[in-house]
C-alpha cells in the first residue's frame, strides 16, 4: 500500500524539476486554460517527476538519455526539445545528444532521427542558461 499523499508526490516532483530546470520552471506557461487542464498538468508532473524521475536507482543523466531517446523515437518534437534542454543541464554535451540519434538511426529510421536533429539544432542555437542544474549522482 502506498502511503504517500499527493502533496508528497507534488513536492518531490517540484524538487526534481528544480534540479533539472532551476526553479524557473514554476513560471513556465503550461498552456492549461481550465481547472481540468491544471489538474492534467499536476497529474503529469507528479507521475513523471514525483514518481519516475525521483527514484534513486538511475541518476538524472541516465534518465535523461533514456527520455531523449524515447521522445526522439516517438517523434515528440516539443517534448524532445524540452528534454534536450534537461540533457544539457544534467551534463550531456551536444555531441552526446547527436550520438544518441546516430545510435538510434539504424533501429528507428533515418527520417525520424533527421527530425530529432532539427529539434536538437534549435535547442543548441538557444543562448546557454545562466546556471546549469546540478548533476544527481
């Protein structure tokens, strides 16, 4: 039986997101325009970051590599760009990210990885953030 409350999950998720993005993530516009949209955002944040990303077995850098690879494979362009930013914040280099796509190309397909490279190029062209997030050991 899970004895954690939703508040615990949301607080844990917030700490993870603070590590990955800095507290600036709290001011990002989620695009939700209704109470149901706000609930959906909270549900996603709690599940992704409060449940999965907060586990101790894998570090942030490994989780980031897996997430970038999955999103590139699925063609999830906006989410991929967000997670490329996270990958850079947790210590991956642009060359690391390109290597992910090179590795995936024979298994997923060249056109999908070309699109992933375009998304990565947009992120790489952005100004570097003032401070990088700490890498979780």
